[in-house]
C-alpha cells in the first residue's frame, strides 16, 4: 500500500489559497500563465515576421475574453446535467474559477474575434493564424495543470508508476494523469509546429490546420481514458466525436489547401490569352 503511494503523482490538498483579503484560485493562476505563454510566443513570432506588439496585445485582450465566454458556453451546453457545480450557487454558470471550460468553444470564439481585429488592422488574418498556432497549443498544455489543482478530468484506474493519486482516496484508487499526458503531448506538438514552420514552406493558414490535427489526434484517444461525467453518443463521450470530427476536417483541409488549392497569387500570375477579335474576310481576287 505504501509502495503504491510512493510510486504515484500526489494531488494538491487544495486549489484555493487565502492571502490576507485575497483568495487565489490556482486554476485561474494556471490560465493566466497559459495566456502569458501564448502571448509571448506569438508576439515573438509576429514581430520577427515584421509585425508589431500592439496588435498582439489587442488580439490577446479581446480574444481571451471571447475565448472564455465561448469555452463556458460550450461547457454549459454539453454538461448542464453533468456538472453539479453549475447548480451549487446562483453564480454557478459563471464560476469559471471552479473549472468547466471547453476548448471546443474557446478556440472558435477567440479566433473569430482575434481574426476580426487583425482584419480591421489591415494585416493578413491567415498569417496571424499561423503565428498564433504554436502559442495556442502551448497555452492548452500549461492550462491542463489547472485540472491537477482542481483534482478533475483524470482517467481510468491504473497501477502505472506515474498514476495520479487523488487526495482523500486510498492507494487502491490511482488514475491515469490525463492532464500530464496532454501537457507532454502539447509540448511535443509545439516543437513539431515550430520545426515544420521553419523547415517547410506552407500555404497559410496550413500551420493552424496542423495545430488542430496534432491536438485532436491525442485528444481523441484521451477521451477514451477519461471517466469524469459526460454525455455520450454511440457509446463514446460527446467530446470524442467532436475531437474526431475536428481531426478529420483539419487533415482534409490541410491536404486540399497545400496540394490541390491554387493560390490567388498563382492565378494572377497566369498569362491571359490575348483576344483575337473578329476577322475580316477579303476576297482573293481583290488582293494586290
């Protein structure tokens, strides 16, 4: 029993700390660190490509707000009857510090608002999408540590040496640390995206499509490990099907966009046939 406890990842006894009059939620702290990491990496790439920090900060402010709203809306829609914290207080639907943010709502809302800001600034939206792709994946990996602090979203029972010991459980109740699996996968994905972007010439926003494909490739498998409450469809969790659809769609888009879609620049450079116009018929006998 003791040996099993030693060969496991402990969970923190609490995710909430009180410092004087302030209450610190570690879930929120991890989200802030994730946002800072995304802004830092994206800003470095954007400025290196000739952009400016002001646009990054504007996109970050409004994109994050939209992302949090979208993430919460998705969670409320898909987990209204599964998450008891939603109904615990009158402010339950708005209590994002307690967890319950769906990445499937965060990314579309955040990208749409950020893209609109980029478009208004006169900068290329596709280029910005590829600039932010590695940063988003990095943020998602760091944000998963918030689930560790909240002792949530772990996987099935396991006796592996890196099993997660949930606070208050016995050593016989050890679980797959899915937060750690995703964190490691996301970090590897960030390195892969940065290498691909440096090594190959990709039609924008191809890197963003690869980001979605890399993330959902593992997330689809991860959904088969998790045991937290969730609605099911055809024997699988709803997020399993959402992730699978996003994976198939992103891969299909990447292949079509890179190999079968002709860019506007190439179409403009294609030589146009010179119109000949109507021909005048001249009788042979009249030619001198």
